[in-house]
């Protein structure tokens, strides 16, 4: 009985010190939950509307935009399927660029981040500034275009889609912070005493315990490569090297151009324009671009969240 009374008395005690500031009242918790639900709906509802529009070309003019189409139609996807030869070739280019670019980018970024995280490296301060400055300033479009297309000679090559996005100062700083705060220095020192080289330490000791930052950087790069169409617009004139996003952007631009200039078109062109799925085709393009990344993200989510908290204070 005495023990039970002591336990009850302890449970009734109010928290003291910093514990008081870590508590969230029931009212505040309810308000926060409502805010988060509203924010989640603001993110999800537009996606559902886009998917619904992609299946409702025939009913948009009569019934307007609806989350559940009155008449289901596959005209948007049928229109894209008619361009299947170009789409499949562009899909292959996008997959190659995304896979090779992500692997190459992760390798270069983690190597740079590990070198900058070593406290005894003599050029640590200088190279950290060299990496940090591009986060604030850049050389501009003209100089970047000249270096990539003229100096490096990458114009109209697949590497023009890969190398410009491979290394980001932001990603290097994330890796540097992770290695500096998470990888125990004693572990590296013990490996040195056993005669391991820096490359051996990095590949066999550091990388196996760095899955969160590897997944985070990999996800950033995967998003960047998969969604990129700007590099194709700048450096690619050969249609066989266009990425999926660049090709779909051209299709979308052509549809908009035809719609805006319908009055100046001939009878046959106007008839073709009338049969062309406009809104459904646009939304189908969005669905095709977003769907692969949306399916891949859940597999990286736990590592992605862990990687975003690198450098945080641990209790």
C-alpha cells in the first residue's frame, strides 16, 4: 500500500525545470493536429484533382472540374500513347540520366564531405569556403553555358544532362556535417592504428554506418535529375537525347501554342485541334512525371527524415 501511494504521489507531481517547457497541453495539441490536417489536405487535394482531370476530358466543358469525373475518359493517356516511340526513348534517357547521375553524385558528394569533415586536413578551411561560396553566388547563365558547351564540349551529349547537377554545395555541407557529428573519431583513429588507409576507412567503415545521409543525398539527386528539363533546353538539340520531362514539356508547349493560335489555323488543323485532348493531356503529363517519384519516396522516407536531422542535439 505504501509503495502504491508513493507511485500515485509521484505521478501527480508537476514537472519541474525544462520539462515544463516540453509539455504540450491538450488544447494546443488539438489545434496543431487541425493545422497539420489542413496542410496535408492542401498538399493532397491538388494531386487528386490533377488525376481526376486526366480522366475527364469529355466532361470538363459540360460539368466543370470535379474530383469524381461524370464521364471517365482515357483520351489524355491515349494521346500520349500515340507518341509512344518518342516517349519510350525519352524515358530510357531519363532513367539512364537519373540512375547514373544519382550514383555519380552520391559518390562525389560523400567523398568531398568526408574530406572536409577531417579536422587534421590542412586545406579544410580553404576548401570549405570554396564549397560554401557557390551557395551564395554563382557565375551566371552565360558563363555556365560557355563552360559546359564550349570549354568542356558537352553540348549535345548525354553528359550535359548529368555533370552540371552532380555536385551541389548544399549536399556537400550536409555530408560534412553528418560525418563530423555522427561518425565517432575514435573509430577512425583505431582503424588508422590498424594500418587502414583513408580510402579503406571511408569505404568499409564510414559508408556502412552512413545510410541516412546516403539516402537523403540520393533522394535529392534523384528528384533533381528526374524533374530536370532545363539542361535539355540549354544543351540538347538532338531530339534523340531529350529527357522525358523535356519531351513532355515540348508536347505541352505545342498544345498551348495550337490552342492560342486556333483562329489562324486552316480547316484541317482546326479539326485536329478540336479532337486533341487539351486539359486531359496536360494533366496526364503531370501524372506520368510525378508517379515514379511518388512511388519511390516511401522506401526512402525513414532514411530521409534521419538525414534531415544531421547535426541536431541528441539527448
